[in-house]
C-alpha cells in the first residue's frame, strides 16, 4: 500500500500532469488498473487513515486532524486491517507518517511510547510520529525514538515555548521558508514547525533524507518477508509540508518544491517496484498506489507552490481540494497492479479506500465479526476490474460536513452556520473552495464533474431522498 500525502488526482502524468514527469507511476498504471472514481474516505489525513485501518468512518468517533500530542486514536482492542491480515498469516508493517495518535496523550519521548501501531496489529513500525510540520521531528521505531540520548532528553510542548531553540516568529532570518502563525514555532533544519521542542539533538531527522530513510526500511521489510505473505503500509511524508526534497530532485520541475516533491514520490515508487522485481515478487504482489486526501498549495509555508503552479492542475478538472466537500477533496489518484491476476486497463467504478478491509477479508476467506469494519463493503471484483460499477452509495467526509455519492449523483449536506464559521480558514488561509454552504447542494457528476450547477432547488425530492439515505447510513453503517 503506497499511501502518498496530499497528492491530487491531477498530480500524476497518467491523469493529465505535464509539468512534472511521473514515469514510474505511469508505468504502474499501464501495467495495472487506473481508477478514475476512487476515493479516500475523507478530505483530511487523520480520518482517511483511521477509515483505511478500521473500515469505519472517522466521523463515528468525531475524528479530526489530530494535534501533535493526541493520544492513540485506535484502541488496542479494536479490530483493524493488520489484525485481520495476521489471521491469514500475513506479516505486517507500517513505515512512514502515522498521525493517528500515540500513547495516552501524555507521551514521554524518552521512554517507550505506547500504545501505537504495534498494539493494533502491526509487527513492525518505523514512523514519523505525527507530521513533518509538527514536533518532535524524530523517528520512532517500535516503541522507541531512534538515536535517543538519555543525556539530552526530549521535551515537547504545544502550550508554550520550552528550551533554547529559536521560534520562527522570533528569528525569521533563520528559516528557509516563511511560515504562517500556526507553523511559526520551533526552528529545526531551517524550518519553523508547529509546537515547541527541546533536546533530542542526535535524534532529529534531516527532512531531505526522509524518503531515503523510509525506502531503506521498506526494502528491508520486503527482503525479510519475501518468503511469507506480507502487508506493507508505506505512508509517504511527501508531498505534505514542509516540502523539502532531496538535492537530487531540487529543480527537477519548474514548480518549485511541490513539483520537485512529486518527482521524488515517483522515484520512491520506482525504487519499491524495482525491489519487488529483484526479489521475484512483482507478479504476485498486489500493489495499491493512492493518496490520503486531495491537493493543497499553501498549507502553512510560503514555498512558491502557488506562484510557480503555472498551467498545472493538481486536482485535474475537479473542484476543491484538501479539506473540501467537493470531489477534489477525496477523489484520489488510485492504481492497482497485480500482474498474475489483473489485466491492465482503466476503471470508472466507484470505490473507496474504506472497502479494502472487507474486500481483502473476502479474498482471504476471513469472516468479519458483528460490528467489525461497519462501513467497509466487499468491492473485490471492482478492485480487480471485473465490476465497472463498484459502490452504489458512498460517503465523503470533509472537515465540517459530509456528502453522499449515489452513482453519479453527489449530495452535499447543508453546513450549519457555526460550522461554516469554523471552516472559514479553508478559503481564507488555504484558498480552497470548501463547499460549506447553509443550503443543500446537488450535482450530477456525469455531465457536471466540476460541480458547477447546483440542482438542489430544482430537484427537492432527490435532495430529500438522499438526505434520508445519509441519515440512515450515519446511524447504522453500511454493514448493518
């Protein structure tokens, strides 16, 4: 599972990108199935990752973008995708960005950090504990910070400054990119971050080398697991902010760090695919390439992502982006390759990442318990290209409201005034069309894929019908 961060539908060559070259991803699509209507469950990272690993929508537990000191979001006794796969004999690993909370909410980074991935079914974990723009900027392998030094203990605060490291608000002359007020705290590696951090100098990561470090860990896991069934959830840091590509990729596009980070993502794909070939695993390994949510340009740092965009369309023809209720929020670049079982092609089937849980369980003959993965449906035939329809109904989640897909129909639930106010930053700070309106929105995507023509006032019966469906699904789940 190659899970990129903030990559838009239009950010890869096979989906129309021309200002950045993605030959390895394009080859993956040419040798597999490229999905045109595949979705993350939410337009932000934490709910998407939660849904992928639990088969349950994030809104059921009021999941939001987690703060840096948030406790573990997935309870240790909860059924999960890796636990289910272990029942079928799979070795499991998570490598990369986590952002699903750790510990009990009062983590001491100088001691074992748990609960975490190992407690919910992963045999091995190597993490960026939160996000690249939050402290602590350290790797966590298993329960322990890598290269931790007891003589230089790590302290983290999200309530005030600690330690001697300058903040971006104090020393703007020390940063590579100017940051917004939220991100303008502890400077590490020339980048101001969210939160304050003291100590841990030997444990600090080098942003430019994150892809190499993660790739090495992923390749080690593949090598050590090649004789057994294995599940690798490889959660990229790119192209999330801060965008700090390795020097090998700096200047590889005309779009600045964001474009260069996309090129770097493509390289990572190529390295992983090459290793599968080296280990004679490529024919019978299911490779799924996708993203956690839609694209965003200005997400806290002035790195010229807006100024150097040019003619590039990160979301393709779709409206919105990260955080948004419109299609660009969740319509993800999605490719599945399995040479021994799947013929190459393109699929227009409506599929959601939340269905991988039930789909893989069905394939492996694992019976799901009552209440397990309650929103996940068996869409295995759609993922294999045998069913070109996929889901009949699908929920999309934004930062403040939810939407319903029913075939080509898209209904966006009205947003309450207080929630509209809460989400003003999406438009003002991020310059993204969020779709947060007090009135219902109804679109027919078959002839209006860019969601420009709101039909709600013309079709009140359709609005009422879809509202009744979404009320039922919210209350009962998809697998009653």
